[in-house]
C-alpha cells in the first residue's frame, strides 16, 4: 500500500509539473527531458516480513543433474515423510530423521537412488543395481528385497497389495508382502510416465508415429500384466464411475481445438459407452477464432474445466445441458492468468509469472495474494497456507484465507522440490538441501 500511495503522490507531482511547464515552456528541457521512466523503484513492502526460525537443516542427494527439474516438477520421491520422520538419501544411504529435531534416527543401505516412497510404516527405495528395498520405517531394518532387478526405476506406485515400478519404458509388478516379481508388461514398445493404477487396471500411454503422431492409452490387467485393450487419442482417466473410466479426448491433426469432450470407456473392453461434450462459454463451435480448448479433471463429485478466463464446474455424472454450471472467473482482475491449483480451502487459484489470484468458491469474488516479489518457481498448499517458492531462493508463507503473507525463509538455491508438512513441521526442499521450520499457527488446519 505504501508503494501505491507513493506512486499516487508522484503522479500528482508530475501533473503539477505539467501545468508549470505549460505556463513557462522555457523550462521544459531542463525540468522534464522525457528520458527517464519511474516504475517499481521502491523498497519491497514485504522486505520486513518476519523470518522463519529454522529448526534444522541438512544436505541430501539429488537425482542425476539432468533429471532434477523434471523430478521436482513431478514430485517423484526425492524426499518422503511419514510417521513423524523425513526420509531422504544422503551419500547413497537411506536416512530417517526426526521431523521435529532433524536428528538421524537410522541409516540403511548403500548406492541407493531415487525414487522413494513411504506408506503404512514402510519406506521403499531403489538401488543403482535395480533392487527395490522395503525398509521398516520405525527400525530401519530390511523387510524384503525385490526378487528381480528393475534397473533404471523412475516411478513407484503403491496400490492395495502390489508395488508397481516403471523402468526404461516397462512396468513391473511386485507382491507388497515379500517383494516377489509378479509380472513384467508384455508390451513391445516403451510406455510413458506417469502411469496409474485404477481398479483392476494399470493404465499407461505411448505414441505412434506414421502419417502423423498420435497417443494411445493402454490398459493392462493388474494381475497378469497382459494388455486388455487400447484406445487412441486419450489422456489418462480423470475418474471411475460404475465400471467406466471417464477420459478426456485429445486434440488430433483433424480436430486441433475440439470442445472439451469426455468419453466413458468400459473398463473391460475400452469401448465408448457415453460421450459428453462441454461448451461452458456457449461459443460457436464453428468459429475458428473462438477459444474451444480446456483441460478437465475431477474432484469429489464435480468436473472442473479450464476456460479462457477461469474455471467452470459441473456435477460429475450429469448432462451439462440440463444443469447450471459454476463459473470461477478472473475476468474482473484483467490479468493474463492461468489455472494454477484448487479447488482447495474454498479457493480456485490462478497465477502467471509473478502474481497469484484466487476466486472464492462461495461467492465468486476475486482475491489477490500479496507478498510475492519475484517470479514464482512453484507453490504448495498445506493446511491453510500457501508456500510460494520464488526464483530468487526465497519462500513466502501466505495465509490462504486472509491473503496476507505471514513469514519468509531464505534458502541457498532457486530450484525447489515440493514443500512438505510432517508432524507440525514445514519441510522445504531446495536443491541439495532440506530446511525445516514450525508450521505457523495461523496456517494450521483446524
């Protein structure tokens, strides 16, 4: 606000000078040469934010240098938290540290690498040789080592009684109790990441090049690894409803900008049993200038679709022509924004470069989040807090409800992994380092 007032005074002063110049034009060259511009040349209003008290910090291993941005963007198990501990790799060893104190509780193994996962009292890590280890999170003792090597593991997925691993374009399934290999997929070509598990299916994509390149969605039986069906020009499913997978159609060479269209595929055959087309902005589908795109996802019992100036929402299993859709629009803000996150804490969040705005889901009003002073590397939502990592290495904690910045943390690097919350501690991942501070009381989820 101080900056805004100062700008206002400057504008008044300039107007006043303009009047004087008109009265006495002889002074024009000396008083205002029009060779300078005054922009945001003011002290950072939030420079005096209180600094977070660092409870502990430590170094950690990173993936191969070329994979660091990708792994951090995808959150691929560089660090895991659970059971009051933080699990990381340090010099090839798996370490468990107390989330409150940062003290090492136990160490395990050698020549280990990411990815890594924690679930239900067990930590899963991989070795350079391709062995997957299940380690008791309380004691650091080996529970099992995989019966087969999966060299080059790049993604781990836990679901029910199975552990799935992606390695060099293949998918393997292991018994979660003893680590015995159950199958490797029987598909001849490499599959993309990420893959997902839904019900009795393991779902993954790849592309085929011919007259033109197109993507294919593959469904494998989670029990045998055999391909059950495949369908072209689909993303991974966004929901499962009554034995069908809800999947968004992809743009193709022949339909470059389609209206958002969701097909329901039979889980057993992959056949389309229902098609729903959305036109939330009521545009003319034949108008080549009209914005027709939009990504769809589901949350609870709602479908959300990104639009040109916001996000639209519909009941999940309803005909869009017969229901009233919600519109969370940022048009009143007048900024060139993109969907960023949500719904979360009653907000849909939008961002672009160095700004963050929210639209309240209760009344559709817009909120500007203050405190960001540099381009945004990423932000993560935890409790009632938004933890914004800037490219200058500073992390700002902002209250999602009041939109006010609470505190800041200066880190030694500008590459950030996901900010995590464990046992009342905020765990910040900057390149090669972990820093922990207590979750601000005002940001705790009641």
